[in-house]
C-alpha cells in the first residue's frame, strides 16, 4: 500500500471515531461505484450524512479542507443518491460534511469538522 493511501485510511478511521464520539453513527465507509467513492456514510439522528475526509501530515501545502472542490462536493450529492438507492434507503434529509485531519508524526491528530458544506 502506498504511504498516501495508508495516511488516508488512518485519517478516515480518526474521523470516524471523532464523529462517533459526537453522536454521529457511521454506517458505511469507502463505498465505491463507477461514479466515485464516499469516504464515510453516517446518520446524525435521522439525517443522512455523507462525509468527505481529507488527511495531511501537516499544513505545509495548505489545510486539508482546501483540497475540496465544488465539483467534488456536487459529485458527493450524486453519490449519496446512488448509495441510498443501492442500500434501499429513503433520503429524508441529507447533509454533506467535511472532516480535515492533520496527522502529525509526534502529536495527536488535529481534526476540523465542517457541517453542511454542500
């Protein structure tokens, strides 16, 4: 596994744990289809939450959340519908969140959670 992929997976685990601690229940991760991938799928009460996780070792090349593009956020809405269809879920309320994780080598992870980014 490439170091970048391992870092991304570690960041997704950190993000999932963080969300769970906040009472947001993660119900799926790394869901893929021909149109793309959803990092985390969660429920916040009855609201379906699609979570994009961006992980970096430092802010040397900018904040992880700066890597989110408008196109990616729009694609996540489409992916949410495809996920719901595949899992036979009715979407009442949908929210797209972003979690930025800085995984320094010697300090605990720094986590930024933005709700409703798209």
